[in-house]
């Protein structure tokens, strides 16, 4: 079977296209990576190139030694992934130290993996460890409303989480652990990757101020669904704040506690703080 016909490749391409259709991937914005199962690596092994040269990752990820990832290419446009996946995405192999990678398939017209490879792999390394290998997907998108909110809300995990939770009853059920926030940093390198992966120890979604968001998940559906749920909550919050600087009513801390009981989830008390007259945590 051709690599393009493999189920995980088709799911990857479909998800990338759905993100494009949401308006989250202008030009070459955003990137996606998927950690293959051993079975998937075996199923494609006889179709891989074996002459790719090794490149520095730009970060050290010993926890990912020998793993294979399907990744989007740097400078490639999400809108073209469904049209010509072989030219837009690549299958890469990590070396036995977790310092280098080489391309084993894809990017047939040339190119390299996403400029955010350090952040993707540092996040994968954390998530592989903390989920016992369950999480396989890291997704970065330029989600319009989350970006807009990063100009008007304090860049604080507690405030972003609480304000987003209040925007739809489903939100705390979908992301009970909350969302992390990285202040503005230069993208494309190790430093922002480390800051993001530290937050990924606790969260499955991390906002990059004035840039976008990273989500981690087990399946393509759940990872896309997490990005979609958070961005929709952000859209509602933008609408609420556009109509009025204050809320007439909202979901209260005690209602969140009742929801947690009813849905058998844990909502950390740190997000259920008392608010002052400006809607900020009471000092
Ligand atoms: O251009 O989104 O963060 C790809 C990106 C960089
Ligand atoms: Zn980006």
C-alpha cells in the first residue's frame, strides 16, 4: 500500500484541511505533527528512503530516540496539503540520541520540517512521558479569537482558563486541566519550545500570546476538537466583550463545582477564585 493511502496519513491530511477551512492557517501559518505507532512504522518501512542526511533538531529530546513523526513542512501552505500531500508533509526519523532527524519520505519538491520542530518535539517528549505514550499529536494553529484575546486579557493561566470556561458549559468538561499561556517570545526556536513544553506538563493546550495556540492529544479527532472548543469559547468571549465590558450573569464557581460533581471531573480550585469589581482575581 502507498504511504499516502495509510489511514494515519489520510487522517493527518484531513485534519490539516479542516484547520485550513476554519481560517486558522493563512499562508504558511500553523503546523502539525503525529508520532507513529510501531505497527505504523513497520507498515511503511519498505517504502522509506534510506539516504536522507541527518539534521540538528535544535533541541535535545532523548525521550523520543528512534521515533518516527509525520510533520508539516516549513513554508508549506496548509491549503495545499490536501491537494499535494507528498510535497507538503514529511515522515522523519529521530536518531538514537534524540539530537538529530532525517527525512524518510515526503517533501518531494524539497524543503524541511516545520520551523516549530523544536516546540513540537519538546512537547511530544513531555506528553509521551506524562500520558504513558497515549498522546501522539501536537497541533499549532493561528486561532483568530484566542490571538485577539491575548491583547486584552492579562497573560495568566488562571484568568484565561476561567474566562474561557465561563463561555460554554462544555468547556470545563473538555479542558478540565485548564489552558497555559506563554508571553510573547520569538517563535521557531528552542527557548519558546522549552517554555511551552513546561506548561504541557500540566495542560493540553498552551496559548502563544499574539501568535496562536498549541494543542496535544491522543487522536486527530480529540486534538482538533480541543483546538476547536477553545477557539469557539474565545469567539464567544470576544462577542460578549464587544457587547459589554461587564457580564450581567455567568457560570459561578459553585455551579462549576456542581458540574464537576455531575460529570465526575476534577476542576482545580485555583481557577475558581473570587473576582473583584473588574472581574479580576480578588487580591
Ligand atoms: O509559519 O506558524 O509559528 C508557521 C508558523 C510559525
Ligand atoms: Zn505560528
